[in-house]
């Protein structure tokens, strides 16, 4: 067994030497291809694995049979491991990659504005958009503003409702109050009142016209400005007194929607 022990020790020394070349070679010769040093790594693995298996077998069977068996076992393991690694590598290389222009940089996404959210929310419904002119009067001044507005049709419910968007540079509270005090009628009685739309689902035997829809008295107001809690309560009371239902959607509502991937665009 002394000869077998010497062979084992010699194998371990050679394996460690190959490992030393693998570790120090790239530092000493940086110009040499990395594949060369990887070859020394696998040489180390083979020699150490064979030496260890040989040392275990030589104490169980005859010495002249231990080395061939060790080489066969280690070789089989490396063969199957290499086949698996090659299959995984080929699969990764053949995976389709999204087409990407070489000259187009990775453009970061831009979070949506409240106006983007307004368009996305209300865009789910059929309808017509417009701009209405409003005059905000006070005891001392008079201000003319143009407000983005739309009438939306819910054909399944046979009803229609209104929406408005108030930009940051407009007097939010005054416009909300003007809408609830009768300003909403400008949409219902204006040019859009004579525009008609027909709707029918596949298989339906008849169509529904937009003029047949009943105004639900539901109004959505998106505003980029600020409203205090007291102002929100005053607006809600005003609309209720006029038999209207208002839904105010400002910054707090935008926070719940700004991370929606479907609303993000490129800079």
C-alpha cells in the first residue's frame, strides 16, 4: 500500500499545482486567453478527483484495478457533466432575443401625469371630448377659463356621465363650484348634444343610440391643483344640493396610479 499512497500524494501535488497555475496564471500572463487557464482548472478537478477515488478504492480492491476504475468513474462523471453543460449553453444561445436597434440607447420610462391617468381612465368609455368656456365671476373680478371636458357613454347601463380635467394653473375650487352650479349643462346642451353614437355587441339584434342614454348626474373631476379638506367638503355639499354626485381625483389619486406600467411612456 506504500506505493499506492505515494501515487495518491503525487496526484494530489500535481492537481494542486494545476490549481495554482489556474489561480496565478491570469495575473502573470494577462494576455493569454481565459480558456487556457480554465483548462488548468478542469485538469486540477480531474487529477484530484481521480486521486481521491483511487485512494479509496486501493484499500478495497487490488491496486492494479484501482487506477483504471478511478479513471473510468471520473471520466464518466465529467462526460455527463459536460454534456449537460453543453446542452444548457446551446439552449441559452438559441433563446430568441428582443430586437433592439444598435443605435437606440436604453431610454428610461417616464411616470404618467394626472392628465395621462385621466385620459386612460376615461378612455375606457365611448364618448366625445370638448373644451368648454366658463366665466368665473366674483364681486370684484371676472375670469374666463377653458376647461377640458367630456361626455361618456355606458351603453350597458344605458346611462351617460361627465368628466372634467382642471390644470394646475387654473383656479380649482372656483371651477369645481361653477361646474356644480350649472356649468355641466354646457356639455349636455352644447354642440355635443346633437352628436349621436350607436352601439351594439356582436350578436345583438338591435343598436342603442347615445341620445337614448339617461344622464346619471355622475361627474368626475381630475384636478392638478390643490383643494383643502374644507374645500372638498364644500364642493361635495354643493353637488349634493344640486342632485349631483361628484368624484374628485387629485394628487392622492395620482399616487395610486403613477406606477401602473401600462401608463408609463419613454422620455
